[in-house]
């Protein structure tokens, strides 16, 4: 396996990739169990090293606003139920860059 450490290591020009179709669907996870009770990274801590206090009403409002924006963009929104012991399930953990090659075959980086 080759480790790509910088864009200079890529053996192709990303601008030369064919355009991918615009999305028509989005998957969201209900924030029912979202919380910041077990910090897993430094961004979850305040200056005193304690977990940030979460305003669950504000977080739910923001989640609903995002869902509304997706719908206004004519995206089909599917919502999975959250899971009690997976509070950060609402976040996308692994970003990827999907594309179609010249023969319309699907790939992802």
C-alpha cells in the first residue's frame, strides 16, 4: 500500500476528473442521544479541561435547520435513529471524494 502524504504524491490531476452528478439524497442521524459527556478529542473540552456544556435545545434546533436546508435544496433526506451509546453518531466520521471515471465507473478517494 502506498501512503499519500501530500498532493504532490497523487499521480493524477484532480481537476481532470470528470464531474460527479449532483447529490439527490442525504443521510442524517437523529440527535436524540447526542451529548458531550465523554470527551474523545480536545475540541470537546473547554479552557478548564472540562467537557463543554451542551445546549441540547440549540443543538436540536440547528440539526432541524440543517435538515430543512437540505429539503429546500430538493434533496431526499433519510434519517436513521440515533443509538444510545453512540452519542457522536450524528457526525460524518470519514470524508471521501467520489467520482465517475471516463467509463462512468464509480470510484472514491
